[in-house]
């Protein structure tokens, strides 16, 4: 049986935590112990040696500048997992981390942001979390990436975020995309604040960050270790439109998705219509190249004015989660979401 003929059922757990960051780290360590995540990570590091250095003091200094409470979370993970600090930063610190190529497509209107997250299943945590910090930071609802990171999401102030990979040429010392996504959601209450953060924070690799807030303002920020620019646009795949000298040589697949995106999705569509086009295999935007690090693992949509999140895993049922309900202590009836991927590759926690 070929890879394309395999249908695998997958799920993402929904977790909820209100408390300080250190205790959140302890809480997550208990979830990790119940999964195969650390065994899988250890195997991955044996297969591909990290192409970066862990500088404990530089990493701590960066967190103290931009997110001191998340450093407390790392300390909670260290104590909960009884792991030395070097390995904590290697697996969860997300400062100076090598990045594999990936896909991703995003479209925004004044009312919603819809996104395909395209990557390799073995890197996917399989968890959606609501985190309400009591020691500093904005409550957030988002899919989790590498335990401490976020790949897209929404916060209680009505700011939604997603990012798209551009290239890994000439990396710099800095935070990687999924930690930058976390910092945006947890520390910024508007697109303006997020833009300011993206201009100040050090970037490890080159990504576009797509932002939308409850006022209807939307921006795309093209960021590299060398430059950061802001543009007004509603479409984004995996190539820069302004920093074109930073683009990869091979752009055909990204440009093809952009063509399908701009020709089928526009601001006259409802969220339901746009979501269907993004998630339908025949529309040219959804991808199933999982072994090549560019298969659509989830489709998400965020409504900042309603504080709502919609998500489908691969090809499956669409689920809706309310950030407002979580904040009011009303948890959903389901504890996980389910879907299907056309691959035998499993999630990092399985």
C-alpha cells in the first residue's frame, strides 16, 4: 500500500490551565510523561544532530528581556521532568533552533483569519491548550508546538496570529517561529503591539507573521535575522513579496498555492466558505505531502471579535472552541478533537 493510500486517524488533546508559569511547566511535564514525546525527541536528535549551540546565559538573558515568566515555565519543566537545563533548552527553549522547510497558507479579512498549517506529523504535539497566566501575560487559546511554542492562535484581547516559513538561509541568533508566536499572543493586545515586538525581537530564521485584531486591522510582517518590514495584504504562502532577495530559489509550489488562494478566496466569502476551500484537497491549497514536510496537518480559523477558534485535523470534522467560554470556566464537552491524515507518519506524542 502506497503512502497516499494510507488513512490514519489522529487526535489532539484539549488541555486547560490557570495558574503561574512555573506551575504550568510542572503541569505540562505530567502530560509529557504520559506520552512518547521525549523518547521520540531523543530518537530524532540521534538521527539529526542539532546544528546550533545552546548558550544558557544568552538564552536566559533573551527570555528575561522579552518573556521572563516563560523562563519560569522552563524551570517548571526542568523540575517536573528532572532534566538538566541544557536538555530543557534543547527541547523546549526554542532559542537558536534549526528549522526544516515547510508550507502553510493564510488568508485574512476584517473578521477572520483562516490558515493551513503544513508540516511534518512527527513534529506535531497533538494538543490544543487554553492557558490563563496569573503571574503576567494574556490568556491564550492555541495549538501547541514543541510544548512551549504556539503555531497559530488567539488571545483574550482579540489578537490572532499565524506564521509561514520562508527560508533557513543564513540563520541568526534568536527565537524560532513557534516561540515568537507564543510571545505575540501572550504579550500583545493589538496588531500594533505585535508589529513593535517583531521589530525588536531577535529572529533565528525567516518567516512571515500574519496578524489580525478585533478592530479589523490586519498586517503581514516579513521578518529575517537581518530585516523586518510590514505590509498591508490579506494573502500569504511561503515567499516574501517585499524582501524578495531573501526568498528560496524554488518558489513554484508556494506560487501555485498563492494562485489558487487569490483566485478562490476573497473577502466576499463567509468564514465557512473560505474554510472549505482551504481544507478541500481538490482546491489546490490543502497539501498531503507529509513525508516532504509540507502536508496540511490542521486548518484553523480565528474570529477576534467573537473570540472563537475553528479547527480541523487533516480531513475531518470541524470543531469550534470559544476562548470566552474557557475564560469563564465553561469547558467544552469534548476533551480531544479527531481527524484523518493520508500518511502513516504519527504525531510526536504517539
